[in-house]
C-alpha cells in the first residue's frame, strides 16, 4: 500500500475528524500515555513564562496533555488538517492556548517562536521528510530547548510487529471502515510498519543535532509499539542548567 502524504493525508484527517475522538477511546490508555509523555518535558514552575509548541495537535488531545503538564505555559498548537482543528477549537480552552492551521514545515516561515519546548505526538511518521521537520524543530527551539516526540515506533522485535498487525486487522481497520475512513486507518497500520524502529528514530534525532536523546516505552498493551523520545536542542544553556 502507498502511504498517504501531505494534502491527501490532511484531507483524510479532515474527513475522519468527526469520529476521531470516539475511535481513540477504543485504545486503552491513549490519553494517559499522552499525559505521561507531556510530563516528561519536565517544564519548571508549571511552565510559567515559557512558550510551548504542540506540533500536529489534531483534535487537541495532545494539547490537553500539555496543558495538564504545564498549566501556566503559553501554548501554540498547529495542525495541517482544518477538520481536526475545528474539533479542537470547539472545546473549551484558556486564553493562553491558541490554534493555527499550519503544516509542520510551515511553522518556521510563519514567524512563530522561538519556543522553549516542542511536543509532537504521532507526527513524524506522517511527514514526507522527517529530517527536514527535525531541522525546522531545531530552528524553532531555543538553545537547550526540549523536544518530546510521542510516536508509533516499533521496538524492532518480531513479536511487537506481529501484535501491531493483529490489532490493526482485528480492531483498527474494521473500526475505521465502519466510519467510512478505511483508507486513513490502513495508512495508520502501514505507516507504523514503514517508519523507523525506536532505536533508528533515536539515531535520527542524534544525527539531526539533538543531544541527550532518550527513549522510553509507553505502558500497557502498546509497550514496544509506542515510544516517547526525549531530546534537547544542542547543549543546555547556563539558565537551563540552573533549573
């Protein structure tokens, strides 16, 4: 199967946006895992005085996780899908959270930033050029700024690859078919199989110039299937070291 990319993928998410939140509820621990990953940013003082980017915010589940982890931070959330953003905007948010219709590649040119931290959930396997997006993230981050990527990235073991295929065949694709979004959820299945393993994505982060790269598996049935990647934009500044 050829994967959906760019405008085709955004349109598929537009179409699926009205049922997306409901389908994610079928995934035990989905929101709890996002919350745990957002907390791994370890932003001081509840994020007071900091500007955080939610890159690929979807319907706002990752934004909500960020808000819980850093309730005093200024949060800018962006997504390429207008439909997903409409769902996010329909929810209640404090005034220091705002949403923009931008692709990951467009954020740099938009004049947004710089950011003290970037949170990217389920983003990198969906972009055409992950290395270019990582370069953009480094441009957007202050020196020593923190990146957390929460991503479907298989461990590399045959058992985890087989489990992912079994879940997609028995639950994910049938559920997406019922909502009329079979193409998108088949993309989800195959995009994970085609993407970097967790060790390979950690190496990609290092090659991109990020430092202190660490990988943590999520808990529950997704162990070995979803991982949290933590990294910094170069060496820490004196201010960062003092925190």
